[in-house]
C-alpha cells in the first residue's frame, strides 16, 4: 500500500512548550517558536457554554490557581484562573487560551499543528464535531491542515463526519490487535501512540499498510534516534531544550 503524504516535521512540541512553559498556553507556543520548533501538539475541549479552549485534564486544578471541573465552567469562569503561575512567576497572568487564538498564533509563526481532541467526560461526540468544524474554518486556505487526533473513538468519528478532508490520527496507549481495521475504518493518516508500545516490526507493519506513525512522549535523544530509524514519522517531546538539537546533530 502507498504511504500517504506527510506534510509535517518530525518533531512536535508537546502541549505547546513541553516542560519549559505552562502546558497548553500561548507562552508555551512562544517557547516552541523560540526553540526552533515547526510544529506543536495541544489539547482542546469544550467549556460548559460550548467554547473551544486548551486544557489537558478534566479539572483546572493541576494547571492553574483555580479549582473545578472544566465541563461545569463557562469560558469566562475558566479565564478567571491564572494558568501560568503554577509553572513559574514569570508566567503569572496567563489564561487558558481559546482554540481560535492558538490557531491564529500557529499560522502567524509557521507552526504546524496537531490538535488533540480531549473531550470532557461524556462530551465526546459534540467535542469531536465542534473542534473539527472550527479547525476546518480556522485553517481554511492554509497550505497545511492541522492533524486532528484523539484517544476517543467517538470524538474522532464525529470529527471525520464534520470535516472529512482534515487528516486524522488515532491515539492509543496500548497495542490494539485490530489496528489495521480501525485505521482503515476511520480513514486515518496516522497511528499515534505511546512510544513504549512500538517495536521496529510494528512500525514497519503500520507503514507497509500505508499509515504514518507518531509517538509520545519522547524526551531521550537515543530513544528518539531509535524510533526515527524504525521509520517513525513524528515524535512529541517535552524536552524542547535538548531533543531538537540532539536529533539535528545526527543529520
Ligand atoms: O497527542 C500525544 C499526547 O499528547 C497524548 O497524551 O496525555 O499528553 O495528551 P497526552
Ligand atoms: Mg495531548
């Protein structure tokens, strides 16, 4: 089977700025740009009043000075929280950014995007649909579309139905024996997974079937080189300060 074209670089800054900045924030995206990255991954979900914004967890407790479940908070309530000072005082005043702001930032700074659809519990379908619809609008006319991915099968199905032309990656933590049927069913571009479940043989099999492979979260340079040598197409890293340089030095 012919491999589908891959319009993305090999390295994606994980959650925006990896461990150098508060995750899923605009200062994080700025860190990716400053470190010479050309692609970022970030997590998008819906507020209680149906606005798309960036957040990894179900609650805002870990990554802000606020408390509460995102699914029960309006965007205005969410944006009252300081989403930066938990990481360092220089990030004080950072807010959870809206998806549209981040899309604009990526386009202005030449960052390719992997938009991970991360629904609040029970909101899989509507989140997949809305994020895909907005992504199609936000990136209309851009040379490279965002890659949509999700651990949620239901969200990805809804994303496919809402924006069939946008590329999709199916995210998994554990090795699925039925990977080929699932990637075909969803019309995926890539298989996105925890690097720990990959072997050279598995990467070769996925690529022989025509799909690309992305692996998270790779912070060790030797491991990154090994995965790339197996044919892995994209790596997500938190180590923005060391990994890119280590990989480039090898070239
Ligand atoms: O999309 C790759 C990676 O971000 C998946 O894991 O938990 O960091 O969103 P997580
Ligand atoms: Mg993610």
